[in-house]
C-alpha cells in the first residue's frame, strides 16, 4: 500500500461519520426543524452498535441496532418539539446532554472490551488495482452506504415530488399547511431520518473507526456535522466535499506533525476548524446564494390551526 | 458501580443513624477528572480505591465523585466531600491543586492528598509518580525491536509529565541504538479515541514500526494491532486490545499508596509530605513483557531491575539538550525540581517542542 493510498483511506474513514450525520441533519433542516442533538444521537448509536455487536457477535446487527437507536432517540426530540412545541434549540441541547449521559450509563459494562470490527471488502483483482483499488473497492460497508446516501439524498430532495414537498414545508410551513400538506407528519419523518443517520454515524465510530466503547467517544463530531450543514449551504454534494475537506485537513495536520514541520501543534490542531470558519465567511459573503438555500422556516415552531 | 454507589448511599444513611459505629470508620473521598471507565488514568485511581477497600475492609468507607472539571467546580466538589465527613480526600488531577489548598484551609482536621502537583500545606500532601522510569525501559525495548529505527510517539499536551516520558524513552533507546529516532504527534487532547487512531495511522504511514502513546484511550493499540506492528500500552494493561501487539505497558499502581496513607490516618501518624515515587516504591509497574524474543525480554527485565534498585537513573549525564547545549555532565543526575519542570527535549528527538 502506498502512502498516498494510505492517506486517502484514512481521510475517508475520518470523513464518513461526519458525512452521514450531516446528511441526516440536512434533511431535518430542509424540513424546517433544527435538531442540535446530533452529538447525543450519534453517541447513542455508537454505544448501541457496540453493545449489540458484542452480544450477537455480528457487526451488521450492531449497525442496524444503532440506526434504530438513533431513530428512536430522535423520536423523543420529535415528540417534544413537534407535538408539545417545545423550543427546538433547548430541546436539541438537552438531547445531546441526555445522550452523553445515558450512553455512559448503558456502556459502563462495555468499557475495556475489544470491539468487533466491521470487515472491509476485498474483491479479487479490483481491490489490488494500484493507487485507487483499496479506496474504491476495498473499504468498509458504511463507507459505501455514505456515498449511496449522498446520491440518494440529493436525488430525493431535488428530483422527487416528496422532496419538493419536504422543502416546501421547510420554506413556508403555513402555505404548505394551507395546501393540505401534512406538515407535522413530514417533519416527524425527517427528524427520524436524521436520527437514523446520526445513529449510523455513531456505529461507524464504534464498529469501524475505533472498534471499542468509551464514554463520549464522539468527541464533538456531532457538532462538526451540524456546522457542515451550514458550511454546505444545505446542499448534499457540498456536504460530501466539506466532510472530505475537513477529513483531509485533520489527517494532513497529523502527517505534517509527524514529518516534523516546525509549526506549533496547537495551531495545526485548530486548522480544520479555521478552515471551516474561512469557508463559512466566504459563503456568507454571497447573500443571494445563502438566502436562496436557507430553509426559511428553520427552527420556527408550527402549530396547525384547526 | 451503580450498585456500589447505591450501597455507599445506604451506608451513609446508616452512618447518620448510628454515630457510634460511624465514628470508628475512616471515610475516604476521591475526586476524579474522568469516568472510572476510561480504562486509563481514572480507571487506575479507581482500582487503587478498590484495593484500599479490600485491604482495610470495614475500617474504611470510600466515596468518589467522577467527571469533576478542574476549576470552580472542583472546589465545590472537594468541599462537599469534606462536609460529608470524609477525613482523608484524594484529589487525582494536576488541575485540582489550588482548589485543594483552598478547601484544606477551611477544614484543618481533614487530610488532603493531591496527585501530581507541587503545593503542600500542613494538611495537604502531594504524591506523584515517576512514569518516566517505565518509558526508559520501553525505549530500550523499542530500539531492540524496531527494524526502521523510528518509533512513533503520540503526546497529549506538552506538559513536563509528558516531556519527561519522551526524553526518557529516547535516552533508553539510545543506549541500544545511538541513532534511534522518534516522531512525535501532539493530539492536543487527553482523550479522543478517533483522533488518537488517526495519529497512529499517520505515524505508521510515515514508516514508524513501534507506537507508544501518552494519551488515555486504547485506540492507538488497536490501530497498531490492525497494521501488525508493535506498541506499548499506557496507564493500564491494554493487552486485550492487542494480544499480539502490546510489548508492555506502564501501569499506574496507586493502591499501595492509598492503603499506606489511610493506615497512617487511622493510627494517627499521618504527616504532610511531598513524594515522587516510581518503580522502587511500586507505584510504577510494568505489564508483563510479551511479544518479544527472550534476549530483549531479559534486557528489559535487567533494565527494570537496575532502575528499581536505584543503580540506574534515566536522567544521568552526559546528556545534551536538543539544541546541542550541555544539560548534564557525565555522571551528573538531574534533581527532582528539574525533572518536574522539564520543558525541553534532549538530543535525538525529531520534533519541535510546542510552547
């Protein structure tokens, strides 16, 4: 394996959880709901995935359980914000705190156990192609899911009627409601999809990235996924680009350190975040583009008049 | 653990009901920076607490508060333990130093023990561990085992405790291979498993064939196992994460110290002190030497024996600093004050120390 190939693979592993979680949140926000609980749902996915894989011996079952756990957890958020009309920001933050605490409690007996790794694919001939073989044909299943998910979300949002409806709900829930669109039901579905994605992203962490369970193992990745959505101005392909850019800078700075480039490591460690801020500033300079893509009803509560 | 906590709560309520019984028991409190389940730093302190309970049985009663941030919260938490009737309190992170001193002034009859700091008082002791002694042995092993002659070192923060380790590691390695190199990556975090894994991958991709770390998770060990190279564990025995990978691990063994200090309070001989203990006193323990040929194992054991007996001190001259200037003359040994405030690399480290 060449160094180029090795770096490419590491970047993909680092970018995948961000990509998946951000795609989920993108759909949620496109429907007009702001769920700040990504980190909490992700960490719940991580612990559930790990636990189920331990009990059943199957990483696949762990992954599906993680998706269900994320979805179930997001349902709590949906019930509070969509049915009881609580404040979305506060509820999302509470979800994160609850997720971190609950996962620590659930995972207590799993600390210090080696996990079950989800195996990477190996296809005779294809995987051995120099430079790109391992990247294209030799990665773990969740990597391929993340790419399919990007295509799927992009297609759904901009090429299907259902996607159009979802965006309409996010842009103006009152009008959508007047047209007979079931606003709350659509938002529920979007929130559940977002939770399922966050759960899957968590499973990637505890089954592929570092197959083990430790408290707070997401270490803020849910927040980066949230930032990526804005960074990408609510566009799926830009989320892909953003996640890989972030991954590349993260891995790049580690390599630069190992090479002994005389730049302070604290600065290097902050590079991915600096890059995010710079891109955000560049994007927000173009007012028209930003306004065009921001879901207008984002974060606003909707109470159907009967 | 939850059951234990519950048992403690129940025990505490009984203690209120029966003051005669409670008076005979020594209540010992612990403040932890992380969760006991981190499988590293806090885990080992908690193991020490459990050993204390086991050894002294019903003479002691222990409580702990976990995930206490360094800063204002620390003071409140320490005070809470003092008010709850704990007569001996261990505060187990560097950042609790000032909070410990402050609370100690309010509770003169309570004994405090602060880990890894330097401020003492009439009722505040300081205890620290010479982890670097273990690093020296690891350096010797690394230089013997490495084919590329380069080891990777994942650091957390450039504080003396970590710098001591890096320097001691390279000094140990140089006794075997004078041209031995280490590459350092600073994670700027004590605990971020994914980042630690990335750092390990980056180091391996750049040609190191031994990984050692001063961060708290087992992620780097897993990466090393996956890439089929050798590695050292940190803070606890991580052999489960790399049965064919871990060569040894520095295990922080706090139990004997906790037992000794609790006994001292019980028989009234407790005095404030400032100790810096290592292999000799049993604070630094090496996990079994595995995954290496017998001659390397023998050399490692000999090195460990020499450090334990005091015959070998890792920071003994001649040692040059990284910039080539002389630090220690031949035969000269660094004093504890210099070791505890170490903020420079010795010659041979291939990295620029962040300031």
